[in-house]
C-alpha cells in the first residue's frame, strides 16, 4: 500500500512583509521565464502574494492550505490576457515555497 504524502508545514512567519515581497518577486520572475514576459504577470504575482501574506498573518503554515487559498482567491482573477490560470499559479507558488525550505521539487527529498 502506498504511503500517504506527508503534509508540508512552513516555519512560522517571522516577517510576513518580507515573505510577501520575496514571493511577489520570485513568482513574477517565474511567470516571465516560463513562457514570455507579459505585463499581466506583475498583477498575477501581486495578487497571489497578497493572498499568501494574508494567510500567513492569520497564522497559516500548512502548504496545502496556502495553495488552496491561492487557488480559491485567484479564481476571481481575469486570466484572459495570460497563458496561466489559478492552478498553474498556485502550483508555482508551491514549488517556490518548497524550494525555499530546502525540499527538492523533483523527488520530494530534503
């Protein structure tokens, strides 16, 4: 029987403003490098970082919950000028956060 995937918990936020800035910059860079740079990418990164910031201020440390909050809130975003959608954005945020805490996103190993 397969082992369940362990939850990933981020360390408690010590500086949510710094985390938000880092995520906004990192996500924007990822969005621009994955396909082509588009002006809408800055807006996408800003919105996702705001959701993340709010969640972290509320004490959320569970990566799965953070990703679901981003998916849920990004559903209202107009992606018509973008190659991306809410799931691609949330998955990118997840990968960026996992990498930032030292987990290899390829194989799930520390």
